[in-house]
C-alpha cells in the first residue's frame, strides 16, 4: 500500500491543478464590467439576397421577333435589359434608367398576369408568344442587337443598363394592389395627358401633370411639310382658298388639340395626328402656296411617363421612386415576388 500512495498523490495533484488554473485565469477579469459579447448580424447576407431575387430569373418571356418571325424565350431580367436598351438612351441619368426598368417590368408582369396576348400575331400566339419586340408592346433588343447598335460603346452601355435593372429587381408599380398600365412616351409639350383624352376610359393614375423638363429635349419641336392636296386626301376635307384652315374648338387638360373643325368636319387631335403622321397632338399649321407647314410640340401620345422628363427630373437629383410617383398619380412601388411566383407556377 505504501508503494501505491505516491501514485495516488500525483493523480490527486494533477486533478486539482486542472481545476485551479482556469479559475486563476478568469479571476483577474471577474471584477470588470462586461463591455462586449458575441453578436450576430445577418443584415449583409439578407440584403444581398433581397437585392437579387431569383424570381426575375425564374420567369421567362416568350418574345416574337418581328424580323425573323421566330419566338425567343428570354429570362425576365435579360428581357428588361433589352427593353431599356431599346426604349431609352443609355446616356440618360441612372435614376431615369431605373424608372424605365421599373415601368418595363410593370408592363410585362401586368401582361403575363392577365394572359394578355393582344397584338401578337395569331400564328405566334398558337406557339406561345406573349409579346412582340415592337412599339405595339415594348421595343426589345437582344444582346446581339445591342452589340451591333453600340459597337465600341457596348460594354459601358450594357453595364449601366444592367445596373438599372438590378437596382429595381423584383419591384413593380401598383395602384390599389394591382400592376398599373405603365404607359410611357418620349417627350411632352410641357404637360402629360389624361388617359381619356387620348384613349377610351378614365384611368385614375394616368392624370395630366406638368413636365417642364421636356423643353430641353431635342424632340420638343418639329415641323412637317405636306401638300394641300395630300392634306385634303388624308383628312377627307376641303381646305378652300381662305387664310384660315380649320379652327381648334377644344383642347385637352394637357394643352393639346382635342377637336378641330375643318370646313364643317370635326376631327379629334388623335385622328389628325395619326392621319398626318405627326409627332404629337399639340400642333398648329399654316398654308404657304400649295403646301401646309405643320409645327408640333412634344413627341408621342403624351400619356404616362415622359422619358425626357424623367431624365430632367433625375438630373435635378430626383430618385426613380420620385419620378414614377410624379408621372403616375397615387401609385405605390411594391414587391412583385408573389406575382412572379404565380406566373412561374402557371407554366
């Protein structure tokens, strides 16, 4: 037993040592107040995930290409890049490009949610086409189209537009919880139009608003010369030999021509614009010999967001949210995640 005792003493000493050392190490800090602890911050990873919602990539758009008569299935994010590239100059301010990306996404989501294929050739509809690449819907340029059109400027223009689309990813414009008809056009005459002054029906968010920034647009003023004979043939009127050619009898809230009486025949501003292929419905004219000189202000139908107006607002420091809420009255910018998921589920 005496031989075993030293061993027991050694073991007991080692056990005591292991218990005492940690206590000794902690003891110097026991009198200090705790000033920090292990925290957790997942905000960066969560924000990253939020900034890149997969729904934009999960949805495909079947685009009928008018030149080739073929259908291209394009991911939503790539489709939006192609629309912004075709519809707005890449030189525009980033916030204006974001506003355009937002309207483009809203337009196509609204169309896909309602299964609206109006304007698509019937043969293409039968094959699943959902939209064309023309002004009948939204003009669209593929990546190859962009390379050809932009040449050496392709890289920076493409990157700038991709960033605008990414910045608005997963967002749409809604009114009372539903995607709006996100109409847009090039240049106003200083005001936008009420929807009912150009199209049938009153749409509450498409109201006439001031757009003074458009005066800096290269498309603000334009002129067209047409012969008296052609003028009469297109409008189905007789001009006569007097100094006055017709009389404006009504204007819209957006200061455009609503109705004109020409020799007893009353025509709407839209009818005249389309018959004479004018840039806008804010027009005036005068006769010089056998010709009529027509002057117009603005470019496009005038309903919704003015693209040059959006750029003017952006240059003054306005955000894309402020831009769209100016041109579309009473709207909200909301997440499209649920709607995009619904569209994906339908396929």
